[in-house]
C-alpha cells in the first residue's frame, strides 16, 4: 500500500489533471520547502538519558506563515508528517486564510511519561526548532496527544530564547495565555456549518436524519453535541475501544459525561434519548451501520479497501485527517456516497487558530459570538466555492476542494515569481 504522503501526491496529481495545472506548479506543490529532523536527549525521572526523535515539515508559505499542529504518537514518521504538512497547505487555501502548511511531531507515547518528563521533552523540542518558527514564520498548534498546556510550554520556551512577548508563536493556547474563545469546538463547529449547507441543499430534515460518529475525542464529542442540539438524531458514537448504538438516539450530553468518568464510551451503560438501553458494538460494526450521515473523527485509514464495500452511510463528513484511504475513496465514489473531505470539513480548527493569531497581534480579543460568526462566514463561503467547482467539473467534493486550493496557490506562485 502506498504511503500517506504518496497518496497525497496522487491527489494533487489527479486534481492537476482535472484543472489542467501547469506541471511546474504541480512540482512546487509536491515538494516541501524544508524538512527538519531533530534528536531530543532527555533526562528521565530515573536519571537515565533517553533520546527521542522529532520532526517539523514546512511545506509551502506562498499564502502566509507555515501553520500546522504538533503530534505526540509512537507511530509518527516523516512520511506522515510530510503528508499532513502538505494537506495543511491545501486546507488553509481551501478556506482562503493567509497561512501556509506545516506539521510537526515527536515519536513518543506521552502516556508513558510523567508530567515533568513531558515538559522537558516539549521544551527541548521547542528549543530545537526555535530558529525555524515564529509568528511570521511558522506557527505550531495542538494535534494528536498535545493540548493547550503543551502549547504554553512551547510558547514560553520560545519567549525565553527570543525575548519580547510574541504570543502568536503558537495557537491553541489557554485563554489566560492569549488563547481564543471558540477554539475548543472549532473543528466540529466548522464541520457543522458546512454540513448544514449540504443538508439544506439536499432538503434533508435534521429531525429525520440519523448520524453515526466515529471518534469521541474533542472533534467527535463536540460534533455529537452540536448535531444533537441542532435536532439531528445521533444514533451511535465510539472511541478507540468501541462504542454504543441507541436506536432512539444517543443522549450526547450524558455520553460525554460518562466518557469523562469511565475513560471510554464503550464502558458506558447510558440509556438513549427515550430511555431504552444502548447496545455495545465495535468500531468495525459502527462504521458499517446504516445511517444518513457518518462523521469520521478518529485516526487515519479507518475506511479502507477491506471495509469500504460494507459502508451503508448515505454521506460522510471527514472531521479527522485522512480517515479514508485512496482505494476506499474510489470504492465509495462508485457507490455514490458523497464525502465532504477533511481539507474542508475540519478546517474550522485552523481557521480559529488564525483568529487567535490575529487577536494576539492586535492584543484585542473577540467575544465567542464574534468568533463563531466569523467562522461561519469563512466555512460557508468555502463550501459554496467547493460545491460550485464540483458541479463545474463534475467531480467529487474532494477533488473540487483540491482544485479550489490549488487554483489560489497557482495564482500566488505566479504573483510571487515562483514559476
């Protein structure tokens, strides 16, 4: 099977063919500007030295500073980081914000570290990449297994090394340290704004629309809460250990509370919206449930060539990065299952990160209502553009999103004299 990065390059190639993009522009978008690999020697609590490996890939900055998360995971590798950095460039361009694409990561399972070890590792990584980041250069953010506390450590280390008080060096910070209101549910809310436009166009009635949510972390849990509040019927949710199915609808608020108490939604014995007991099921079973909307908010490659033929959802919203393999994408396309792709659906997160940078620069902060109103305008405008291109080229929403993004980047490449 091709690597995640190669699959991303294949998508760029496919979109280039549809839009007849010049080959030299395609080449520029297929090669990251800079690849950084660092060695991170850390003294552990037991006094022994352990060396970790970290990465930062800066893909493209034609539209603005590189932008992208830092993930802590045992399976992080350079191919994955290159792919995610490339997709960040595309994602920022889809929603027309003045940012480029980057990504970072450390090969580590953070659950095996104490808090002091985690802080030392984070600060060492921040020190190692400090020459390559900054509010006008490259702005990291939280990603898998990283959070506002880790961003605070990165920002503090950068400030110690560089002086001044440029809070915009990272986003996803706590409110007390220059964070933005609305960042917590931005990914889910942005996806909801796009999905709502799709639902309106297809004349779907929320109360009669069943939703299954895979992944019950930040994006998935917030998606379930927002969709349920909007009247949609969320019938199943799951996390990495498994999930629950409630025919009459999951009570999302109780499900979130239970997961916080037990650590896994699969351990919960919550009752559905009408009081009936919920059935436990595996992630594999959840993905194959009949439903109107399947929301993917877990990890990459959840739908692949092995299970794509069994998917019974009428449409899919990708809140996770790369949850559908290239092979599965083709199978689902032949089954006429529309997919609102990750580079549009989950762009609410980076959009509110952009808002955080803007507010840091002004030293003036917006209300939650202002953040959500501005986010809605950007997401709806992006969706309208993608939808229009999809109809023009008679292509999938994924290809339409790539074409929209790459058209903007091609124009910037000409204006900046890159081609």
